[in-house]
């Protein structure tokens, strides 16, 4: 059954890869604007015809994100004044800061119970809006980098306001509307009521929380956001009613990152370049899936051995196969939604989904973030190959000198720095012991997973760590900011640098970047960077637990 589900998922992604990837290329290269887009530009005072250099583009991204954080923080603090708040009070300052940063950075880390802390007003007007625009920002940055490689010496990489707007109006919104209707048809809830009264098996009345779930569930997956309106996230039957909805939601969280590789190949004029990227992504995804499947079906420990598999923490409607398929896909992207408890995975299984984030979430990565992440690693791979043969490295006809490699290195090093420093500081604090549900290797894995999730803007959690203290709220928020915006700035600097260059013709000494040799080099670089950086931490955590 597991192989059948995976096969159907891969087949569906293969069917839409070409038409959807080409459609997104047209979205970001079209000259004409839609009427609704022109209205937006007039309202915010944007000249849509202006093409920006990387500094102006980066300023727009930072300014838009800073204002978004401030507004989302204010909405949470002023919740009692908003409609559909249902008497729920102001969100505490540290929690409001963490949540605002989390949703603006496309992380969606939630250190609270959504149905108890937030009303529908904040959920819809605050969090859901960020689910759209934060995803659109990621796609905009990726497209800006692609334009840099495709450009011919102009130094211009597009217009950030146009790219964000088009990402919402032409990609995210239409799919979300259709997807929400399909989910409602499959049984997902859609209601403005705070809850429904039911009579339990004990004969007592109980309230089941409800919300406009279906509409928010779609963009939560499609935009690789992950934050849900219910604490059980995508394990809740009102969010994910059954096997069909489960497979649909996995498809939604993978479809844009996978199809963007086709968009990349189309925009640079050589679709074979996109084929290499998607093949590396698919190989890494399949390898992680195989290892995690094996680990969860061949566990150690008396309880799991007696059951025949690692069933703890798995939703019985989905079982091990669908839980593993979701876990690998959600950590391979920056989604963070869950349909099972990752804390209950085996040492090897939990370590694999953790590693999936630590390799930079490029299998296939978040919306936009996966594409620019693997392109940065492609720059590193070409640079390493240049060192081995003693030639100036080139990628897509652009020479990679000190400035370009420095930008790529900054992008690659930002996340490990934030994750390891945050984990080390947390483990050094005595109060962290009280926040842990487990000691020893698994306890370290819980903390490492939390900071890896924040640093990679994923948002999922092992759930064994109580991260509601002011320290964790603030520390994880800062790690989210560093993990999101330092790579974005470095990527845009790289985009601006290569956009200033004229494309040079390939020669006999140019490294081909369209064949299996480069695919192997790129895949090896992805694994090598993660292995060298995180092996000591992994050895003390999930590897030690798996060998115990």
C-alpha cells in the first residue's frame, strides 16, 4: 500500500511538472498585468514597469517582511478588539513575537494550542494572509536568482512588488480556491463557529473546535507553511478526513517546489538544467523515504517489537506508510505540517527526518526556498569542481568569482550557525532540563530538532520539548529570522552579481551541468555539506539512540 501511494504521488507530480512549471515561467515573464494587479499597484504606489537591482529588491523584501511582523504582532496583541475572537484574550508578548516572526518567515512554528489561543479573526486576517504572502516572497526570491543567471549584463533582477503580487494572484489564490472546494467535498470542515456540541460515549456533552479549516488547510500545504488552526494539525479528521485527502495534501506541499525546477529550465533557456535539479531532489527524497520506511517497520525496543512496527504516535487512519510519506515530504520541504508525532519515531526514523531539514530542505525544498537553496549548492559544487581542475568555475555561462562564491557560502553557513549556536546555548541552560520530555540522546534530539526546524523555516516539532518559556520563544524567533533573511540577502546579492555579467560561451574546459556527472557532484555536495556540519550533533542524538 505504501508503494502504491508513493507511486500515485510521483505520477501526479510528473503529470503536472511540465505544464505547471511552464505556466509559472509565463507568470513571471509576462509583460501584461491583470486588472486586479494594476489596482494593487495603484493602492500601494508601485511602478510595475520598474526593474530593480538586487539592493532595491532586497530592501523591498526586508521592508515588506518587517511591516508584516509588526502588523501581525499588533493583531495578536489586540485580539479582544477583533471580530470572531470568541472572548480569547491578548496573546502574551513573547508568544506574539514568536508567532509573528514564525508566519512571516514561512516557518509557522506554533508554541500554543491554536483553537484555545486564537480566534478566527486573527487566524484569517493575520496568519492566513501571511501563508500567502510569505510563500510568494520565497518564490519571488527564487525567480530573481533565476533572472540573474538568465540575464545579459543589465544587473536588473525584476520587481519585487510585481513578483509577490503575481505569485499570489496567479498561482497561490486560484489553486487554493479549487483545493478548498475539493477538501470540503472530501469531508474537511468549513465553519465560522468556534465549535460544535457533541455527546460522547461517556454520555457527557463535549465541544469539538471548528474553524474555516479547508480554506486554510490548502494554503498551509501549498505554500509550504504548515501551521494549522487545530493543535493536532493534519492528523485531525476535520483537517485531513481520510486517505484521499492525505495524498492530496502531500501533493499540494510538493507540487510548487518540484515544478519550479521546470520553471528554472524554461527561464534560462535550457530545460536540461531543470532536469538535473529535479533528479537530485527526487533521489534525495526517495533515499530519505526508504530509510525512514525501513526504520519505522523494523524498530527496536520491546513495545515496538511486540506490535511488529513503530505504531506509537501514528494516526490509525493513515498507519505507518502514509505517516512516513508525509513526514519525509514535510521535512524535505519547509512545510512543517504533520499527520503523526515525530517524537515517537524510532531513533533512525526521527534522525532521518531531522537530517532531511539539516541538508537544507532541498528535497525538494520550500516554495521558492528549495529552488534557490539547491542553486546555491550548485554554485558550491561548480566551485569545488573548478578547484579540482584549476579552472575558473562557470555556471550557466556566468563566471563564479570571489563575490559569487562568498554570497553562496554566506547562504549555506547561515542556517548551521543559527542551529548549532541555538542548540548549544539551550543545552547549556539548566532550565532546559525541565522543558524536555526525555533525557539522554532523545532529549538532545528534541532540542536539535526544534532549532533545526526554526533555522530551516520548517515549523514541525518533535513535540517532546516544551518551548513556551520566554527564552525559547525569543531564541527560536531569532533563529527563524536568521535562517530566513540571511540566505535571502545572500541569494539576492548572488543574483545581482551574476545579472551584471554577460553570458560567456562554453568551451572544451567548461564543466557540463546537464548530465549525470554533475547530478552526482551536486547530490554529493548536498550530503557532504550536511555531513561535515552536523555529524557530531547527530552522533550524540539520533545516531546514538538508533544504536542503543
